[in-house]
C-alpha cells in the first residue's frame, strides 16, 4: 500500500524506482507506461492486473493487495531480475547478467555456507571484486520461487530502498 497520497509525487517516485531497478536502462516512454499502470492499479488493482496480465495475475489483488505495485514492477522489469529456487541457480543467473562474467562459478565443493546470508555475503564480495558498481537486492514477493532479486547500482541502493519504503514496496539488501 502506497503511503503517499500525491499522485504526481507518487508517479515521480515510481519513475525513479523504475530507473533504479533497471540501472537507468529504460527509456522515458516505457517508464511512463509502467508508472501509468502502477497508478491505475492504485484505484482498480484487480481490473488493472486482469487487463494487463490476465486472470491469474488478477488474483494477486485478492491474496496480496499490498503487493500489487511490486508485482507490476517485477512483471514489467522481469528481464532485469533473477528468480530461482536455489542459490546455485540464482548464482548462474547473476553470472549471465554480465557480458564479461568475471564472477567465479558457484563453489559447490568449496564453500562453508551455512545459510542464505552466508551465500549473499560471499556473492557481495565477488561483486565487489569483479563488478563493484553492482549490489544485489531482493524486491517484491515471488509467489512461485524462493528468490527474486535484482542487481542495482551500489551507490544508488540507499536511495532505492528509501523510495521503496516510502511507496510500501518490499525491498531489502541481500546480506
């Protein structure tokens, strides 16, 4: 649920979130289209989801009304996300995000991960070594997978997380 009631301000904040989630890869018209869908969903979530994405998507408005906005952003920006059931599958998708994958392969036989947090800490160290301008965050709620994450610019992470909090969007650093 969006905390702010000024539609222009909300639109501006959503546009900035789209920009930050896509690492400034979206053009202005596409960003505006996504923001318009999000704003429409504020007043007619089920109808908007049904019209834009189909009957199954419309169910999100019923079982997770507070997650509608994040769901829309995820669907619209899906190509930027890594979604997986296991950390090794997630790691493979993160490697694929880079044209020159300098990240090491997942350390199947040589790790001391006791938790997902241990994996995230290891991965962040790898990102710092090989692609230091990026950081991994979890965003929204995956209804079918264990992990739904996105690489964002490290120096913009605090701004993105603050905007998400202001808009009522679930986002956390992966740590």
